[in-house]
C-alpha cells in the first residue's frame, strides 16, 4: 500500500490531519512526497499496522 493509499484509508488528508494535529496542507503534501519516517514512528498505531477498512459506499 502506498502512502497516498494509506492516507485515504484513514479518511483523507483532512481527517488524518485532525487526528494528528497537523495542518491539512502538510498531510496533503505527503500524498506526493510520502509520509516522513519520523511521523510513522511517532504514530505507529496509525502507520505501522494494517490500515482500517474503508466503509463501502452504497
């Protein structure tokens, strides 16, 4: 899974930024640049385990 896909699995940049306390702009940049390793290590429950299942749209 790419970092961009991982961000989307967590609800997109806006929701993930709110969870982390970061700006949406910062998290949005990770979609192209990748999530920094330091951030992945700081939040292992979000980034170093199986991502949440996305709800099916009906």
